[in-house]
């Protein structure tokens, strides 16, 4: 059984372009793909920022989902390469309603592994 704070996500990092993210904590069709940019800050360290649109409200259904309002989510992430095939990351996130008022914030950690 997954911890209620864990969810699956796919992050695609493309050299010099953008990155995309999508996860499984939202209702089907509720959240668009997250798009943003990233840059290298130091050898083996990167910063990435994404914005994702949330298309409609959903009620809370704990422990699965806290519920979301129509609006947007922003994520700022620091990514540290472990080696050529893995990374660790820390992130902060904010959720905004359609009037651009922040209604939730949080933090997260992530691990990644290259696949082909």
C-alpha cells in the first residue's frame, strides 16, 4: 500500500527545451500536462520550474486526494544528479484558484532513474 503522500509521476527532461510532468493524484482529465523550463546551476545541479492548469474542482477524498480547485499549480524543483542514470530532487509547490489566490502549498522529494 502506498503512503497517502506518494503518487506516480512521469517527468521528461529534454536537452535545452522544456520538461513535462504528469501524475495520478488528480481526477481523469482534471489536470493538464505540466510545462516549464530548467537550467543548470552548477555541475550536476539543475533547477526546474513548471506550471500546470487544473481544469475543474474536485472534492477531498482523504487519504487519496485532498481535493483541488480550478486554477493552476506551480512547482519549483532542485535536481541533483547522483550519477549518469539517477537523480534526487527536492521541490516546493503552490496551488492557485482562478483568481490567482494561493490556497495550498507543499514540499516533496523525488528520486529518478533513466529509462530507455
